[in-house]
C-alpha cells in the first residue's frame, strides 16, 4: 500500500491483515516502488496523490521494471474530481482505477479479484509442454472482474488466442488476439471493427468470459493495439455522456 495519507494507508493495511494478507505500507512513491521491487508482492495499491512523485510515476516504473514485478496487479486510487485519471491510469499500466470516496472494503475486494485473476493467468505447464499450451486457458465472471482489465493483462502478457465474451442476456462477442493485439473481432456472429465491438461489450456488467490460447500461425495478422482502442472507446463514451447531459 502506497499512500501519502498517514491515516488512511495504515487503516487499509490493518484491514488487509485482518483478512489474512501480509500487508506493508509506504507513504512515498519512491519508497513504495523500491519496497515492491524488493518484496515482489501479489498486488500493489497506490494513491495517485503522493508527496514526492505521483501514482502514475509508480505505475510507469513498475511496468518497465525487469522481472516478475512488472506484472504485479496494480490498483490506483484517485480523487473523483480528477476526470482524466481513469484514462491516464490505463495509459501507464494500472489494472483498475478507483475513485474516492471508496470504502476500504471495496479496495480489498478489488485486490482479491485481481490476485485471483493473476493466479488464473499463470499457466500450469506439464514438463513436456510449453508455456503456450492449453493449460494457459482461463475463464471468469464479468461481475467480478472488468473486461478492460482482462484485455490489458492479455496485451501485457502478449497472449495469442480467442477471448469469448457472453453477456447476461446471452449476447456473444469474439475477440481474437495475436501477440497481445486484436486480429479479428465479432459481435453476434458478425465481423465488426474492434472499436464497435468494444463500445458494446465494455458496457456489459454481467456475463462471463473465457480465453483459449491458439497458435500464432493460424491467425490473421494483428491490426489494433488493445490499450489504444480501450482509451479511444472511453473517450468516445465520455463525449457521448457529456453531449447527453448538455
């Protein structure tokens, strides 16, 4: 936990410890990053506002570190007034950005969900198989884990395969990835541009998803970066909401 508030940070640490986690606290960005690199935690929770640098700096540095710490699940916590924080948080590699006021219980629940997802991402590879085997397949529930975070993890891991998403009303979308980039996207069985598919599926709050690895050679060439398209969708949705409220 990295937070410049010397009251809120330790309070969250105590709650995590009560839930059975080993938790640590630093009140500055540089000290928090160094602690993460030294201890290789299962997750990092970091406030955007810090006394020395900011949480975006921590996220960028964490994602560019050499070794397994670069893949650590990361939750950024920002003030609700900072409307650009959500986009900037994704740009620098955060998995989730929560806006205050947010309860410590919600932060703990998000940490648990991220850690659970990270465990499912770790392939269970038999000795005779490679890390690209079908053991790397995973599935989950949209109500427990945002689809945007799933896609960002797939891009970061440079995964190749098929992500099937089914809404609570049984609408189906197919997102085919090649080395962490979009190769093909379908909605209701119809091929559509990735931006159109994402604008609909990112709004699904209930449903399920399943990822199945495939060989790169069996896929069409990649055409779109996940992170860039997610940002574009969020900007388009913000513009639509602003136009509707105006």
